[in-house]
């Protein structure tokens, strides 16, 4: 499958700061930007910066960033699911995972997450993919936001829902391990039916015959 990436950008004001939301950007362009110290939800900022540069240069990898000048304050990633996760089992070339979305505390609650997703889905090529996100409560910044797991999940559902992603059922053990965890997905308009069936088969692998 040919991975087409069309660049899009938008501007927004948050707390008096002028942010450029842009992408997908290349690894070289991302390497030339500084990375905010508040972006530490998944690993220390320097390591996460390097990881995003590698993702950006993958054939299917997409990185959309929110930056003030040359300083990255937020990002969202799209790439193939981890080979160790069930979502990679069918090896679907048209299934991408929204792997991470992270916003620095300094511009949080300003609509940056929604704008990152909006710019991501401006690319018509996204209609060729099933886009999934696996939401696990242990990745959520409950301390920084002051929300409980249900409040945070409500926020995540609202943000993801802003681009048409919906909650979908699954019997995946990791997702089922806590009721606040969830799988969300958006199926592009041009995704073939056989890919949709393969995705459904991955969602449910513990069916019983009666």
C-alpha cells in the first residue's frame, strides 16, 4: 500500500501564544525543533523526541505537532500497531494506530488536542485507513489534570469524537482489565470490506460456541 502524506497546517491562539499546528512532518524537520520539557508522559523528553523522529520517517508514520516558533508543545502520532499487540496480527496495511497524543501543561485545556486531530484528518488519505486508539487509564495524567479516571475518559472520548472516532467493543484482555479503558476507531470511507471484517475478527477472539 502506498502511504500518501499530504501536509496541512493551521494556526491558533492559546494563553496569548501563537501556535502552528502542522504535519505530517519529516524526521529531519522534527529534529530541527526543540522539545518541551513538559512532554514526559511516555518517557523523558529527549528520548521521546528521538522516538518521534524515528516514527516520522517510517513509511506509514505520521507526526503532527503544535509548536510555538521552533519549540514543540504538543504532538500526535500515527503508525502501525506494535507487533506485540493483537491489532497487528492481521498485518493490515490500512490500519493505523493513534499511538500517542500529548500536550504540554502550559497550553493544555486550550483546544490544542482537538486542533492536532483536526489537522491530522484534513488529509484525504486518512479515508483509506482504519484508525484506532487504545486508551489505558495508566497513561492518563490524572495528577496533572485533577480528574478521576471517569472524568478523564469523558474528556478523551470528547477529543477523539471531535474527528469521528467512536467507542467500539472488544474482548482484548488489556483493555478489559479496567472498565475505564477503551478501544476507539474510525473507519475511512474507502476502506475495503475485507479489512473491516479482519478488524472485527481481531476485536473479538474469545467467542464461544453454544
